[in-house]
């Protein structure tokens, strides 16, 4: 079954326990060369985060002052594009080179910069003139995506209940009556368990998985390239694609990408 995890950031989020209750820390960076704006946005984020979450918000006016470790540790980054000598796009490129999974929300006065956001996989593009209207929904969307990233997949293996985060699953492979679970961890043996691919497909349909072939159920977050006859995953694995169902598969994948 799929168990929804508590909202937590990709890598930097931490859980805090107090008086029998667990809260989750979300690490957020607000980077803009206008100090007053960073303070205002940081304050809004602190005041408008759900009670079961603990936002750690850092305001920054110079992204070049951030070390690679600091930049990689954030779950959500609000980043201005035009910051005088600093360039938000360059900072975003640096972030992606570090393989950081932070959700990137560009905040700027200039709409002409929006196409650059696609290059660095920006989550949203927010004009400062639309802050009041758009910020609440964009922030809510970001938190919901973090929650989906933390969802947990459970299965029975050798009589024990095992758990793996959905984001760590590359694909599921049908092998007769068994299903083999392939993960991103090269040192981890790929376990097999009894199951039906049709049931797993239905169970994972809303979790970002698509059945590209009768034998393969793929995590779309790990698709590097989807073609008519083959899908290439992040780790270099190539899997066959059902050519008859390719139009449907492609539509599912493109719709999923638009929601990220």
C-alpha cells in the first residue's frame, strides 16, 4: 500500500518531537537584493505555514555568499532573478549542478525573464506585482509537492513489512506472479514480492507512476527521456515502451510534468 508521509523537505527537512507531537521542519531561503522585501516575504512565510510544520526561513541578499552545502540544504527557495551584479539564473544553475532537489520559485518584477525558468526547472514564476494574489496558492502547491515526495511505499518481503520512499523507486517490474522493485540505491538488492501489476498500477496512478509496458511501471520523476519505443531513466536504464499505448503514455507524462 501507499502511505502518505508527513510533509517534509527533500533532504534538509528534519522532524522535531515535543510533548508527544512531531513537527516537521521546512528549510526555506528567500534571496533578493532588497532587504525590506526579503524580511516581508520571510515574515509572511512564517505566519502562513501550517501549525504542524516548523519553517526555518533565512533571508539573504547575496547568493554568492552561500556555500554549496548551504544552498543544497533548502527545501524551497524564493529567488529574485535580477539582483544587480548577482544573477538569479546563474544561482539556479549552480543549484541544479549540485543536484539539489529544492523547489525553485522565481520572484521578480520582470516578466521577460520567465522563459529562463524552464532551463533550471523552476517550480513557479511569481511577479512581485501579483504577490498578494498568487503567493498563497503557489506556497500551498509547493508544500503539497513536498508531501508527495515523502510518500512511503510498503510491501511484504520475506515475511516482513518493508518501506521505501516513492521518490527512491525507479520502476516496478512484473516477473510472473512476482514484482521486482528497482530503486536508486545501487548497493541495495532489488527485492521481489507477490503482487499483480494491475493492482500496483491503480495504487500508484496518483503518485506519479505510469505503466509504459505490460511489465514496467515507471516513476515519472526518474524519466530522462521518453520515446516512441523506449524510455530512458536517470540511472541509464532503458525500458521498452508499448508503441500501441505510446500516445496515452506520453499524455500522462506531459500532464504530470505540467503539475510539477
